C-alpha cells in the first residue's frame, strides 16, 4: 500500500540523517519527494560530509517513490523561490513540507555564551532558524492551495523536555526551542487553510555523523554503548521518517496542529516500529533512566 501516492513533498536538508530517513519513508509511502541540500556528487557543503542529495534521491526511488534531487542553499531566497517555482511547474501542488536543517555540527556545549564562538553561534542560528523561515515564506503559498497540507518542523527535544532542561549551549538552546515555537505559530496561520503544522523530534538519532563519532556503523551500532551506555536507546533515521509518513497519511492529522511531538510518541499512536521491529521511546528513557542516574537499560523503553 502507498497511502501517499500522488502526494508531493519537499524535504529540506535531506542529504543525511533525519532528512534522509524522512525522504525515504515518504517515498516508501508513494510520495514524490524533492530532496534538497548542498552536497552533491560534485561539491560538498561546509559540513564536509560524503553523503549526497543524489544518493538520497536514489534511496527514495528504491523505496518505491520518486526522488528528485535539487541543490538548494536555503539561506538564499532566490534559490528557494526557484525550487518552489520548479515544483509548481512540474507538479502543480505541494502537500508536505519538512524543514530539517539544524546546523548541529557548529554547536559548542558546556561553556557560557561569552566563551563560545560568536561566528559559529550566529551561523548555527541562521542555519537552524532562517532556513526554515525562508523556505516557509516561499513554499506555503503553494502548499495552502490544497487542503490537508502538512508542515513538519524538525527539532531536538519536546517542548516539555526543553522547558525543563537547558541544552548546555545558549545558541543551541535558542535554535531548538525556536523551532517548536515556529511550528506553533505556523499552525495558527495554516489552520484557516485546513493545513497542519507540527514540531517533531527524533530520539537519540543514529545518524551518519553520530555513528562516525562513536566509530561504529549501523551494523554494529551497539558497540558504541561501551563508550556511552545510554546509546542503547538510539533509533535509526527511518524511525522519524515513519512518523512523518504516518502523519502525512492521517486524514485527521489536524488533531496534532501546533503540537510538539516525538517519534517514540507517534509510534505508540500509529503502531509503526523502527527497522529492527522495536519502538524506542527515547525521551521517556532520558527522563526516567538517564537523568535519574540509573544504569543503562532499555527494557521497557523499546
């Protein structure tokens, strides 16, 4: 079954990580996915990572959808305007917008703001916030033409978690909490057009960057628990991808309008699993196990 057949999506920042996982799962549900990013087979972005938008588009195709790679710097308004014009010309509609640019690689933690790099911090805020605003400015006029449209603002942490916990860096904290508020505000503006906006967070993501950080691959990811035992709760990028696909296919998705959601929470509602068949609930685990100083044990949390 492909519940998103004939649906058109943009996944902003789909080169790797959560963006790639979301694009692939939207494709598996039948969607046509415009895969945007700055790293291609011929050039790399400042991340200097090997993953490319062409690879992601190919994975979308393999999953059963149609992946269309488009190189876009989402800080450049004219490039975003051109992307939306291309989609309108080729498809005539837009049903799903996923904003997933974060700039996490610039984050510095456990230092007061006066000891942080101002250049890196301001760049992080531009990547994490301005890209979302610029893309929404140009894409939403097309999305609201079709009732039932969905906007997903990908962040890190639920509103409940971020209200209780400082994210150990002023720039990072501002970036991630701002996206939750942005989704809330977009929900107010989209509601009269019968469209929905939500903030969505993965749990502890086994992204390419995180796997490299621990010196493991997806095949042996559990070896990373020797360095960080709580990594046992980690999830693949496809898990949040399945969360987005189920939201996009839900005829009553407006019940979530303006809310802050997590992959683990939606897995319980919609019944999907991660690739290994488990349902990791990372944010409950972090609160009840990790923050309480208990030994790492994912039993009952996945």
